[in-house]
């Protein structure tokens, strides 16, 4: 590895600088070398003379823009717009700008020229021999820096030979003197040289925007609102300066004592933090309590677990959620108690469920007068003082300085008052308005804009600029319009903005990198790829199983039987990394997006649709490139994995199934129309056996994982059906079929194998996904609930946790168990991407939830960027032992694994994107749910998870919601559970409530009759209750949820109960291989009443089946008549098979065939026996008179079926209670009750007669 | 902090694989047996050699080889802030030792038994890479003094910043927190005599950085040879044609 040490520079200069040192109060002389060179490329695609690899400046740009430092810092938001391309960032300008910037802004600035999608370049003019000047000093005066910008512009113009228009910006006029000094500017402040259309211009920013961007409203509007906001800021500063100290205090006095305190200077804060007087931390505010801030101090060497409470706007002193602030802790006698117990703190079961609670004090609804709002905000501290309770007070502090403002976009709309004003007098020239941010934690924002007319009734994006000391609200500026309030698209867009998800389309340059695939010129796999990939097209039957209507098929599965009896099970993942080359524009786009965001009815893809829905997607019937993981397993030996192969491949998916369809196939049901698979019956049988193998394989892997301590978590996902106008018309929890688990398990297995592989190859840079153990204190609430129910929850390890959850299942009703499971899920920490080499803490890269040593994301490269990275790593890891590649390929794959520094940034970014997209999706679901509830109130089953003094917190498992239910309103009236519709719909509080009293006892809450003291209602932890959920609309914010408790007799509750019961019946007696432990015979105990119900239900279904079968039978006989007796026989042989198929479909665990009847229909007895043996459905037994002893013999079987049988044996190892032979079982289950026996016999007789062919019984 | 611009230029305008400007002068102190200054960019070091001469402290005398002593110091004006750095501080002691050992390995000490060689190295101006610069200056001074050596010994440093191996760090880059690896080697023998690094670094990266530093050292060797050649030519010219 010899690197060439070169000397490319031409000259060397020394620059002296003086640096002031704040700490030691001294001046430092810094002498730096400057090496000058001429090999710096200009970065333009037009240039022929520079040696450059990939010029970024577009050849077809209307002009190239050279910014100066002033316009760069002042209007950075404008340059961040995606339509601004072809900008040349000079290193001297950037350096100058950075001096006035925070770290965060610097990162943004850097992305302006490092992000190739922006088609801008960075030009190092300080080291370029033709543009270098001795004065390239950070402290250069305005005139000098201006000269430099002009000089560079001149060089560019000459260099490109006038083939491009160059625009250089100059700072806004500060004085006349600078204009004289300017090398090239004339009196008008602008200059043009050159002729025709290609010229060199020096303009000020506003003339530039006016001349070049007048056609683009988003640029010019943003620019003008920025100008306005800057002007205002300057004005405010002047006023403040001119007014003098006395005046300021007078002004403050004029507004009462509510003015904010001045922020301390940065130096002072640093000094005080060092002395331990201040704490520094990020300011957090809970959504439900906008006035209660918390800070978790991050000072070094401090116990940072203790939160500092900052109540009220006054103490918060202009801090916004997310800011990095410095806090001073108040004296302990001023400490206050928060209404909401801090999440991390111990359970402060505060008595302070105060009146404001339900009202949301700072919920700035449009009804509120703005000044009132501000007034009431500032008064809150007083009221807080009134209810000061010393024993519950927590350390309280005040914000004394803001170290770093959070930078983000807010969605807002105009305040109602302003809107009214505007609609009354349209001609007004007022430019100052208040707007209400959607985020309830953010106060109203003053907006200074000229576009007010357009903002009426709209949602728009704003940014907060500053919050002056004498102002009650922060000031911001308008950025862009989203759309009318209440429109679903607008609301979704608002959600995206609030979560920081960009919705910009793919840049044209990146789209040009896409392969061509048109009708006349379809994309085909290049010859080169055919030769160097493993070809699975003919050898493996491949199918994909996905949610219905999904277009981006990431994964496909295959099974192949090897001649030596082993199996090859393959997971094939779309080879996205083949199309998305490292470092390409497409790669950058995908990285910036990080993940596809799925919202209800819409999604924002990470890759352009041609890739995600076509070329990468493993659609059926076409050859596709894939990266495969193939395991060789031994079916005889519990599917032990003998070998694994990773590598690039070509697959041809034969079937594109969806979960329900695959489930139906594996259950052997008759496929409803539209669900059929191509290839006829044989193909179906083959597919079924494939799927069964996959099912068994994944069952075994899952058991293995569970034995290692995997925790089964539940997360209910909602599914909405929407009307044409996108409004939700129904909502339901997504159904999880066993097939979902089967596929998921295979993906988990593939991920963990890939994770292990890349970890072995790249122990320091492998991208893994880890899941840290939950914080023990997050179980606090849960443990209480468990105690109330008499369970113990062992949280010492994941295995212990999983076991205690399973114990719960055994002994209880599913609603409570589900609630527990959901609560445990909530207590979990989030899984995150990490770099293997960077994890030094004890938990390392272990995945707690899945109980896997190494785990990564590999299986969804179409929708997750992390998977693309992992693909590249895997391919680099496989390079040595996979197909030989050419030497040129080798050099390119060296870069497949990015350097750790870069990787670290990417991982941070991906984690952040992942979180925000998850949050956005959840919020989107919430919005839809609330909109649905707004129209249709729903009664739902809920579980009490916490007792408060005046109410309870309930958990609604179906929607994964935690809501507060009040039993006493603010006036002290008791709210009784609603028994009928009348008071629920009106929302009125019961009149006779004063008859009742609320009594809180240890661990429970009671409603007593006030006169007699008799207890009417009792609320205990983990009790089930019925609640009605509704939502109220709100103009400025999302709809708000209202909850009301229902009595069990309430009609809505009853209806809901019935519906649930019905659903449960539908899911009755699931197939044997189902993965839920509910269904494992013998393990699940049901009450006696339940059992009766089930037997009844089964009987009904059997009757129905028998009737259906009779019809089928008759039909087949007719067919048979036409073909003669021999075929009739065959037909009937087939029909026995079919009968068992029917039963499998009906999820009947065992089927008993009546020998007598079968034999009497003309078949030889042992022929039938053989047949039955070969059919081998879930459990076929022979129903025979007890006198005839007979056993199922294994006869000559077709290999396929023989295999199936073996498979079942393996797979029934754990479930094989039903394998006990038959007739005796029938009698034993009937018990000794002779009358029941007789009854049963009669019933069977009847059935037999009715069906006339078969009699059936089931276990 | 960015040590490399998107263009691939370092803060001072060099590329990652470029050395700073090298300058050297031999025979700067007349009184000494050998002396030289060596400059790598703004780092400037003077080395002065006395010897071989009689051992001053008798009981240190070694009967089979020469005693090599080295004294390293930094001029108080060598850095911007006028911090007093005596020869007694830990850093100076360590560096003295390092240079002595490196030079001892180069000198054919067994040819000069019962004698002493003193090497004085002083940093006149510090701007990163002083260690390497000191060794280079000492080599020149030893060569000037005519002390027998196995091979000239040359040194160069390399670091790893912004995921890029970087040759010959200056002070700004040195204080960037990345690893700084100094290599001293015999260019002809192709043997490494000194390898020093005080931080952690992944093994694959280490190899890259190491090979870069060695490559840099070879370039320095080329320069030193040229300097010595020029010096010798001048001496020869001054002396006039040989008289027989």
C-alpha cells in the first residue's frame, strides 16, 4: 500500500494573525503557513481545463452565484431552498460566516456545499494562487472581503471564457467609502462586463433576488419576510440602545412586574457553571402540561437523574422546548410541586389534580383573547405558589440563559382575533400578527409579514427568530404556506413539518442516474451480472409474502429439497445496492430521507418509484437481482442449520402472495376468487408444502429465541378505511395472522445471520441494531398494577420478564394480559442503530427484545437506508469467498464500508430519521383516529392502570391510548358512569352527582352515597371499565380527545362487548401450528362455561361443513358417472382427501372418518386406510366401530406426501397430544356421563344420515 | 472541526499526502564539530554535535562503545505564548531519551570506544512535528560532524483526521485530537528505528498511517541526501582540488 507523497504546491506564504484569548486575557500571535497552488478545480461542468472528477456546478444553469459573507449569514434560509443551485461558496466567505455562527448552523452551512444534490461547489480561493491575497484575514474589513469576492468572480468569468453568467453579491450598502474602493463597481452599485447574454454582474442581495427570482414566489417571499424580520430586529436594537437604562426599566414597569429577566452573558454562564452555581440541560416540556418545564442537567460528574422543575413562563424566561439552557436552582422554600409527576422521578402521586388540569391553562384556543392569554401565563407562578405543598415540592429552578436555541420549523395559523380583523378590513396595511403554533407547547408567535391576506384560514410554516426581553411572545417570520386548515392533506403536511420530514421531490440530477425502463426499452439484467451471480431462477421455487397491495416487495422466500434429504431455505432481498451506488446522488437522496414514511393512504418513498416499485421490487414473473441468505437445514433433526450462504443472486419470484392468502394456503382452505395462485393444483400443493416447511422452520427458530429470553411485545397498529375524500370511515386494529409471524421470524433470522457475518468481518465498523435493556425505574407503574392483580413481574432479565408475562397469560383474561403486554412494551427502551466498535458499555450490541447477540437491518433495503449500508457491508464481507471479481471491482468495493467518522454521522442521522418517521406515522394514526372519533363516538374496553385522587388513568388496548378519566369535575361534582345515551351525547354532568362522594382508599377509589355511606362504585388497579371516546375539533390544533366512563349497561358498551365476543368466536380453534400459545392443546385452560360454548360452536361448523361436502360429493359423482367406474373410484379417493382438506381449512384439529360409510361406498377397506394415512391432514383418525381394530398403516406414499408427513411429525413433537389414538379418545372426552354419551351418539347418527357419506366427529 | 475542505485541501492549503516545505542548512555553528538547522514548514530545529571526545564523567565511560548523550530543549520563544519550558520537564526528558536512543541506533558506537558524543537539539520554532524535525536535524549534524553511522536516520509524522491519513501534521492539526504517529527509519536498510504514537487507532487504519509516515520519511531522506551532497560539494570546492 504505497501512497505517493507529492509536492503539488507552488508557493508558500506566511500569514501572521493575532488571536485574543479570553481566558488568560492575552493576545496570541499565530503564524500560519499558506501553501498556494493552481490545481484547485473550479467545479463547473462547463470547464475543460481543470482536472476534476465530478464537477458539481451544472452546465445548464442560468448563472453561477458567488455569495459574500453578509448575505450568506443573513439569508441562509434562502440559500437552503432546493431551487437555489449553482452557487460557488468561497472558503474565505465561509470562514468569515462561520465566525458568527453556532455549531448547528455551521453544520447546515456545510451541507450546502457538501451535498451534491444542491449542485453547488466549494472553492478554496485562499489557497488558489490566482485569487489569493495577502489580506485574506478573518478580520478583513468589508471592503477587502468585497474586493476578494469580486476578484474571484472576475477570475471565474475569465476562466470559463464567458460561457457562464457569473453573479457576485456584495454586502448591502453600509457607507459610501466602500463603494469608492471597490475595484469594479460603478456608481449604481452594480457592474456588468462582457457582452451579449453572458456577463459578470456584481449585485446586492435584494437586486439579485428581484432580478433572478421574481418568478419564484417561494424564494422571493421567504426573502422578503426575512428582510422584514431582520429590519425589525435592527430597529428593536436601536430603540433599546437609544432608550437607555432608565427608560427600559420604565417600559418594563409599564407592563407590570411581569417582564422577563435579562439573560446572563455566555461568559458569566460558563464561569458560574464551572463554580457549580448553574446547571445546564435541554429544556423539556410535556405536551399535556405546556407550562411545566423540566431540565435534566447534563453537567459533568453530577447526578443527572434528578430533574429540575421550571414552572411558568416567567421562570422559564423565554426558553422554548429543545433549547439548551442554563438554570439556577431556587431556594428550597420556593420549590413547587409539578402537577404531572416527572417521568423519571419517583411516583409523586400528587394531590394537586387541580382545576386547571382539565382546562389546559395554556391551550390557546382561538376563543381566548391573546392578551388574556399572555396575562394568565405570567400569573401562573402566583397560583402555583398558592398551592405550594412542601412535602411534594421538587427542586425548582429558573432559566437564566439560553446557550443554544433550537432550530426548527413550526406549523401555525393566524389567531382568531387577527383573522377576524383581517376579514373585516381587507385594505389594512397592518403587518404584525399573532399566530398560534400547532404544537401546544409553543406560545403564540408574533409574525411580521406582508402576505397576511393569503394566510387567512391557512396553515403555514414559520420560524422563530428571537424573543425580546420586553416582549411577551417570540417573534418569527413566515416561511411557506401549507394549505387550508382542516384539509387532510394540509394536516398531514403539517405533521411532516412538525416532525422534520422533508417532502421535496427527487432532484432531476438524481433521477437521471436511474436505469431506463420504458415500454419500448425495458430494463433487463446485464450479461455481466448473469455471470457473476448465483442463479436461483430455475432451481428454487420463490415466492413473496407481503401485506396486500404493497408494491415495494423487499423480500422473497424459497425452499428447495436437496437430494441428500436436506433442505435449502432462502431469504432473498432486493439488491438495492446494485442500483444505488455508493456516493451517487441517488445514494445521497436516500440517505437524507433515511426511510420511507408510510402515512394513512400515502407514503413518501426513500427511493424513486421506478426503483422501489419496479426494478428493485421482487415482483412475480420477472427476473430480479437479489442478495440472498440461504441456509441448509436438516429437516430430520429439528431443522438444525448446517450451513449458510450469503451473496448476490438472481431470483424469479413465482408467486406474489399476501398474508391472508398465504395463510389460507397453509391452512388448506379453498381460495376465494381472486386469491388463486397460478400453476394449477400441483403447484398449489407444492407451494403449500413449501409454506409449511417455512412455518415449521420459523416456529422452531422462534421457540429457540424464546428459550433464550425473547420478549413477546405487542404493538397494536390501526387500520383505517377511508372514504373518497380521505376521511376515515372505520377503524380497526390490524389483524396479525400467524403468517405475519412466520415471515417476520425468517426476516429476524436473516438479519441476525447477516449481523453476525458483518460483525465478524468488520468488528469495528459493522452497522448493527441494538436494543438496550429497559431502565428498571420505567417499570414502576407496571409493578404496582401487577401487585394489584397478585402477579409478580420479574424484570431482572429478558427471560425472566418473558416468563412472568407468560404466567399472566395462563391465569387470566386476555384483555388484562394484553394491557400488561402493551404496558411492558411501553416501558422498553428504543432499539437503535449503532456501530459495533463504538459500544463499550456492558450491554454492548445485544438485542434485548429479540434475545440475539447480533442483530441488524438487512431485509428492507427499499424502504430503509440502513439496510443498504448493511448490504454493502455484507457484500464487502463476502467478497473473498463469493464469485471472483475483476481487479477494478475490487478497488471500488474497498469503499463499500465507509470510514468510521462518516459512518458515525450517518448512524446518528438514521436513528434520528427513524424516530421522527415513527413519530410522524404514529401521529398520523392519531389524527385519523381523532377525526374518526370526532364523527363517531366509540365505546371501548379499557383497563385502569393508575388511581389518581379525582380520577383514574385508563389504558385502551385497542388504540394503545392512555387517557385520564375524571370522576369529579372542577366544581366538585361526581361524574357517575353513564348508563344510557342521554347524558353521554350531551356531555352534561349528572345532576344528582352531589348525592355521591368520592373516597380514596389505599389502592382504590370508591364512589359512595353521601347519605348512607353505601359504596356504589369501586375502582381498583387493573379493573376493566368501559369508556366512550370522542374527539372535539379545534381550529389551531389537532382535535382533542374526550373520555367518558360508561356503565356496563350502556347500550354502546353492550354493542361493543357483543362485537368483541363475535370476533373472538371467529378466531376460535385456530390451526394447530399457530404460534400463539393459546392454541397449544393441553397448555391452555379454559373455564367450564367456555368449553361448552366452544363445543357448541364447533358442532355448528361441522354441520355446515358436512352439508357443503354433501353437495360437493354429489357434484363429483355426476362428473364421475361420465367417466366410468374406474374414474369414479379415483374420484372418491380424491374426495376423501378433499374432505380432510375441508376440515383443515375450517381449522378443525382432528377429523374422524367413518370407515363403515367409506367402505360401503364401494372402496376396499385397506385402500381407504392407505389413503387416509397418505392424506395425513392435521390429524386424521378413523372413526370405527370399536369392534373392528385397525391401525393406520404407512403404505406406498408419494414422495411429496411422505415428506409432508415427516414434516408433521417433527412439527408435532410439542403439540402431539392429539396423536393419541382415536376411538378411545372420543369416548374419554365424552366422559362417563351416559346420558351425554347417548345424546352424542344420537347426534352422530343424525349427522351421518344427513351427510350420507361420512360421519364425523371432532375432538 | 473540518481539517479537510470538500476539495481535499488542508487548512494550510496542502493536500493530505503533501509534506511541508523542507529547508536545511549544515554547519551553522562554527565552534561545534557538527551542526545543522532543519525546517519543516514553520517548525525549525537546530542541532549541534560535539564529539567524539573524551568522556567527561569517567565512571560513565564504556570501554567497548561510545557514550551518546542528548539534550533536548525548546527555546522560550519557540511557541507563541511565552511559556518557560526548561530542560527538566517531563516532555523534554522523554524527548531527549527518544532522540538519544534513535541516534544511538544509527551511530556505529563500537567504532568509537571510550569516547563521548553530545547531541544538543533545540527547537527554535514549534509548529507541530518537532520530534521528527529534531531527529532529522540531529542526523544532519551527526553527518556534518563526520561520525560514522549505519545509515542516515530520517523521520516523519503522520496522523489521521476526518477519516483520512494525513502526512506531516502542523500544530493546528496536531491539536485536533487525532492520532499522531512518528516514524524514524533507515532509508537504505529499510528498517524502522522509532515508532511512537500515544493514542488508540484501529489496526487497519494504523497500517495506512504507518505506511504514509514511512513514505514521507523516505521523501525527507531524499532531501537530506541532496542537502548533504550539496554541502559536501561546496566543502570540496572550498578546499580546492586534492593535492597529492
